[in-house]
C-alpha cells in the first residue's frame, strides 16, 4: 500500500510539474518534492517509471521554464542522472532537452544568476559525456553558447570548469570544426 501511495503521489507531482495552469512556484515546489523522494534507488526507479524525466525536460522548455522551475528541474535531473545516466541521457536527447538546456543557457547567460547557470552547465556537462548528446550540443550551436559563457564568466570557476567540461567531449566530434 505504501509503495502504491508513493507512486500515486509522485505521478500527481509529475503532472503538476508540466501543468501550464499551475504557478511557477507551485511547479518548482513539485520538483523539490520529487527531489526529496529521489533519495534511494528504489524511489528513483519509481520516479522514472511515472514519467519524471519527460516531465522535467518539458519543464525546461518555454513557456514552463522560469528560473525557479529551471533550478528545481535541473537539480532533480542531475539526481536522476546519477541514478541512471543512460536512461536520463537518452530521454533528454529524444525529448529535445539538449536544445532546451542550450536555450535556457542563452537566455540566462547575462542574468547574474550563478546558481542557475551552474546547474545548466553541470547537467550539460553530464549529458555531453554521451557521444550522441555531444554531437547534438555541437549541432545546436552549443560551442558558441559555451564560448560566450566562458568569456562572460572567465573569473568564475564555478561556471568556467563545467563549461570547459562540456567542451572536452565536443572536441571529439566532427561538428566542432
């Protein structure tokens, strides 16, 4: 009974994350609640089974993407990536998440929100370890975005290191030339 209740709660929270009728604050709280549920492998598995990855990728895209929602969704995606990196990498790629992350990075490059930029870069760094994802980053003009980020934040190592960490796998693709 407890597992069924948790799964139902998770499914309701996943629905809230993607609901355009909910406020950004409510969607961010739903992401944070899902993050609290993701502390064990069993709960991460359950979250994946109720469509959390798809919902989080949807939350990265406009019009649902606000800074508070982005931060919460990115944090949970990073947690789920640690649980099952291949599944998260594939779902993010297939659902257009790479483009959404790059667009959010472009939009927020000069926002002054270092926490958001760091979360975007850390997730992009993790996802870029997959050759297919690195290729998508390169094809989606990601190198220019990353170089602009590096130039804009050259003295901030919390942003500089993950940005450079994304460029390393990109240098192994033929799209970077």
